[in-house]
């Protein structure tokens, strides 16, 4: 044990400040080295020992440093920078002090560490993060075009500016603008075309990966979840075994309320917003589409909206999506209450986009089609049949608790309809079942306000509720 040394490294983009202490806390060595692969490998081979333990904070380039040091020492710990600052905040902050603090916390086994993602998870995080960044850039370019037109009092078409018809209208309207306005808009249109091409290229890569990963296809069965949302959530969560409960996964993504407790009083405030902001934003976007779902999840949203307000209900549904996703991934089971038509379309689009493989449907060749209903009809497949055709696991029987939930939410008719094929009039496939239950007296409006929800969801949830101290019941899976 006396041979163990503790190495604290304060990593920057161009250099590393190193502090090495022994088991008693005595400083053995201090140094600074340029941060290049060759110099770091030389330092590790000459100065570090096999029994050493190394600590560094999570930064942009920390994982490349970890990969070089890991084979040469006994242990490498990457610390949570915010938690480390809260534990060892000092009025004197220099690189030498930071390196020594990391070494001391590691020696005392009091260093808050972060999970080391595997290579596949790192690559998925980079791809989903870059795509999200490109989408933000595209939004900024579009907003600049709106601004140029607004400054010149040009009224935009009602159907939207960035549709095929809207872009054609914009080309025709350019001749009416001044020279500066034309130059600004043409510059932004060129950037917009490049961004669209780059986003499409990243979408192709993500769809190829999604088709080879059954976990993504499982998450696609959730209402409101598409390939981008599913891969962003998987990239953020990584190894699911590190979350002992679904509430831990929701807490990791910052979708649980902050709590301040003192004596017999407990205050629940806004969500913590910890963890991956991109995955949290994606889940909130997915929750926008849950309001009209006829199953238990849609009932949960409508009930929350009557008790609180729209934005609070959206955040609550986003948390519920994480809880359900945790159970689905742990049990390797698709969502039990998915709408067959919508789910079949999502899974088929993934298959076609990734492989180009289309399945021929309808009446076999040589047979005359016969209308099942006057005016034509559409057959909605049973949910289990949809899952079987796409190679997904079958649904498991409902537990007694889920059966009680189905009865309480008056979703029994919808759940029973999932077990067999149904024939509905053509053009009414999406209206085969009522979108609300008899108890849903306040059906949600078709609210397409993602930007407003992003900016105000946490504000609406920030109204603190004073309650007496009592054990909190965690919401189980729906």
C-alpha cells in the first residue's frame, strides 16, 4: 500500500499540470508538460508507475488522455467538475492548486467520478451532438431570413416560408427587395442549402446505426419518439446497468424536481436540469405528441394538465417517458400500448431509409381486390403482428397493477383493440379510436410551440409547493 501514489492532473487544451503525492499526502513531484500525444506517452512511460492512481476533471479532451494513461497505471478516475468544485472550493485557484486538490481527493477516496463511456457511446454522442448543433445553426439562418423580411415589411406566406412553395415565393419576392436585402437573403439561402445537406448526411449515418441497434427500435414504439430522440437518449444514458432504478435515470437527465428540505417542511421547485441537456430537450419535444394518445400515457398527460398547466404536464410526461424507456430496455420489450398504424409507419420508414427494403402489401398478384367496406377500407394490423413483422420481441401479459391502471384510465377498449386486426374506412385510419376517454373533459389542443415550451417549461414548473415531510411516492411505469 505504501507504494501507491496519487497523481492529480489539471488538463487544459495545450498543457497539463501534474501533482504527485504519496500515501501520506506528501508531495513527491510537480511538473507541467505540453499536451501532445507524444509528450504525454513519454511522461507516462518514464514518470508513472503501474501502481499509481490518476485523477483528472471531465473536459473536452479528457477521454483521449484517459486512453493513453489507462494501460500504464492501476486506475484512472475522471471527476465531475461541478461536484469537485462544491467539495473543494478555494479562494486561491491556480493550476498547481487544482492538481493537488484532485490528488488529495483521490487519496481520501472522496472524488466524485463520472462514468467512462465506451467507444461506441462516445461516437454516438458525437454524432447526435453534431446533428443537434447543425439543426440549431439552421434555425439561426432561418431566423435571419425572417428578420431581413420583417425589416422591409414583407409579409410572408401563410403556409410557411421554408416549404417548397414558400422557397419559390421567396425567390420571386427577391426581385422586389433592395440590393442589400437580396445579398443577405441569398447568402443565407446558400448556407441553408449546405446545412440541409449536412443534416441529411448525418441522418443517413444515424439511420444506419439505428437499424442495427434493436434498442433504438424498441424506443421507437414509444409515442412521439423518432430515431433522433431515441439515439440521443441512448447516447446520454449509455450503460443502463449503472441506473438501479428508473428514477435514477430520470434524475441523471435532470427531469426530477429540485428539493429543499428543512425540519418538517419540504419544498419541491423546478427540475434540476442536470445531465445531458440535448437528451432532455429531445424528450420534452417528444412529449408534445403524447396529448392525444388514447392509452394510459395520454390519460396521464391530460390529467396532469387539468391539475397543473400545459408546460408542467409536458415535463412530467418527459420524465414518464424516461421511466418507461428504462423498463423497456431492461426487459427487452416494446411499448405495450403503442398505436399500431403509427408504430408500423415509423418502423417501416427506418427500414426503408436504412436498407431500401420495401414490403409488398395488398392483394396477391392475380387476385381481384374486394372492398371490405363501401368506399374502400384500411386494415390496421394488431400490435403484436406489427412487432413480429419488424423483428421485435412480443409484448408480455399485463401485470395486475397495469390492469388496474388500464381500468382506472378507462383505456380498456383501446388496449383490447391492440390484440387483433381492425378494418376501418379509408381515410379514417387515424380516427379508428376516440382520442379522448369519457373522463377527459378538457382535450388538449394541437399545440405546436416547442420554442415556447423550451423557454418556459422550467419556469412553469418552478412554482414551489409547500408540503409536509412525508415519503415521496415514485410514479411507476404506465
